[in-house]
């Protein structure tokens, strides 16, 4: 709401507190997953049918009930996806209401451009995480899981690069120049 006061509001203390909170959330989530995995028994199969050692493929190797693990994962992922998503979208709702009060069309357009690239990135990132982890493991096929994991580990960072770089005038100009050369 007050961009000129950003350096005052985002003091080193506030920044450190936010960073510490992020690390504590990640560490506590990892400890819950690790603790839940330690209680499982695994069958003879020791080959994970996936690109990397993720939680859901490990759960499918278990001979025992994975209900507690799935519940823990659902709670952790729910907190890690729903709380930040809700906060971001409420913030952007407030930003949108302020943008609509901007008198100049050019100013509104620039503000929408800046906000839309971030909203697209956040939606893709949190959306793919929610799609992958906020459903029971019985509803997830291994092929679907592999495709989703490739999307959020490889494709999403590439899309972020495109989304943010296409906002740069020099990059846009170079791309247009390259495309014109290829047409002839």
C-alpha cells in the first residue's frame, strides 16, 4: 500500500523473521515426513517408479497403512500452499482495487502487466503443487505423478524465466529482431 516506505517496513529484523519462519516451516514439515516414514514397513520392491525420491512414490512401496503419512502430508502441504496462496491473492485483491483508482490508462496498464506476471507464476507454482499433493495417493497414478513432477521441477522454472524476461523491453526487442530474421 505504501511502496515508498518499503525499506522502513521491510527492515533487516522483519526480513530475518520471515526467513526464520520459512526455515522453521520447511524443517518442521521435513521432520513430520521423516517421522512418519520411519514407522512404515517396506515390501521387497526397492525400486522407486519415479524420476526422483518423492514422498508419494515411497508411500506406494509400503506394505503397511500410509493413512497417517497421507494425513500429515495433506496438512503440511495444505498449510504450505493454501496459506501463502490466500495471503497473496488477498494482497493482489487490495492491489487491484488500488489499480482501479489510478486515473491514467498507461499507469493502469503498467500495473496490470506487473501484477499479472506474478499472479501467473504464483498460480502455476502453487497450482501444480496442489494438483500433485492435495489428493489421496490412491487417486494418483504413477504416470500422472511423473508428468506433474517434470512440470514443477523443469517446466515451471523455464516458464518463470519466460514470464519475467518477456517483461523486459530489451528482451522483447531482441526476440522480435530474431523472429524477423528467421522469416526471411
